[in-house]
């Protein structure tokens, strides 16, 4: 194999790895706790969980977590 082709391939892979690392770092920074009002679906889910309404789960309509 030609050394220049090998070097070119390695540089391309390095660029791709650097882009992947930057993307992952940005995602890691975004994992902090959000401020503000929670979404409506989350509020409703909390209300259902705190009310102890298990009728959906006993009927087989609950989530399969």
C-alpha cells in the first residue's frame, strides 16, 4: 500500500473521531437538570402515580417497564 493513501485514510478517520467526540461532549453538557415548567404529560404522569390509580395497570393497559 501507498503510505500517502494510508495517511489520508488515517486523517479522515481522525476527523470523524474528533467530530464524534465533540458531539458526545455536547450531549454530556446538555444532561444537566432543566429549569422551568415541566411538560404537561410529565405533570399528568406524576399526578397518576401519586394518586395510586392502578386501575390501568390491573386492566393490562399500563406500560410494560
